[in-house]
C-alpha cells in the first residue's frame, strides 16, 4: 500500500514538473521561433541583417566580452579574498557583492544616471571634459558590470571554502608565487564552478534589459543592445523582425546551456 502511494506521488510530481517545463519553457520557445519564421527564413534573416539590428548585435557582443572578462577576474579575486582570509567587515563585503541580485536592475540604471547623467553628481565635470558615460556605451558597460558581478564570485566561493588552505600553503612553502598557486592549485579544482559562473555571467550580460534600458537612451544603431532593439521593433509593430531577434537571443541562451552541459560531462569523465 505504501509502495503504491509512493508510486502515485512520484508520478504526480513528475507530471507536474513536465507540465511546468512545457508551459513555462518549451512553449514560449516554440512560439518565438514560430513567429520569427512566420514569413519564412529569408524574411527572418533579412531582419537580422538590417543596419540597426547588426549594430545591436555588435554592441551586445562587445559589451558581453568586456563584462565577462572583467567580472571573471574580479570574481576570482573576490572569491579568493573572502574564502582564504578572515578580516573585519567580511560579512558586509559579501552583502555588497550580493546586492545586485536583490536590487532591481532599473534602480541600478537610475544610480548610474544619478552619478553620470547630465543632471547627475559628476555630469557637469564630464560635460566640461567632453566625456559622456550616460546614454553612451560606457554607461551600458557599467550597468551590465553591476548586475552580473556576483555570479563568478558566488559560484566559486563554496568550492574554495571546501578546498581550505592546506594546498595553497604547501605550494607557497615549496616556492610557488601567488599566480602559480592560483592557476595551478586553486582554480583547477574549482574549474567547473568557474566555468559555470562565466557562462551565467555571459548569459545575463547578453539578455540584460532593465539597467541598460535606463542608462542607454535607446538610440537606434548607437546604444541599443539586442533586448532593447527587440522592444523598439515590437513597439513599431515589426513583429517578424522583433521575434527574429528574440529567436537569436534564445539561440544564444540555449547555446550557453549546451556548453555548460558538455563541459560538465567532460569534467566528470576526467579521472580525479
């Protein structure tokens, strides 16, 4: 009797899980690609080859590369500092690193406008020196850096805490310097966590909308990333073009998940 009830519960739980995945994940993807290809593949490709669309793709790629590299290096440094050392204010620093996860991206964009906008704290100084951050590419980079910073740090910290300090101290005693210890002792054991954080950062940078929307100014061909360009196209009733760009974003997201799965599988096959 107990076994039968357990089987029914398991069946219901699995059924609910598949239903949620189907309705919340697969169905929206199917609808996106259906709308993108409604007038044929050539129409979708032509929409992606428009000058403003190409500019949005290039800007998104440029910002994503800068943000991913910067936050990877910063995340490694932050994770090392927080897991290998004890110091006053450590909990406060962790709270600050996690702040972008809990703060609305729109608020993050408004903060950058308050600092660097024309009416902001440093707006007059920047204007006097012919420098523009808000409503320009530097503002987009700063906004994306802010919202994506925690991912590498938070994925690395549990692994580095589990490692302890014995291996690093042994490497230092054998004459290794900091960089040799980091790249040859610490990171190889945490490479899966590092890769996961990098992929999460990349995916979030590609799809970020809220903070970038506030600080970019929505200038077509200049400060529009792919998500912003989708909004512009959709508001202009260019449905096929909007869904074509959305389909490209979906392909980028699925490629990130696929890479993550492939790397995880290859790491698990490697002998420990």
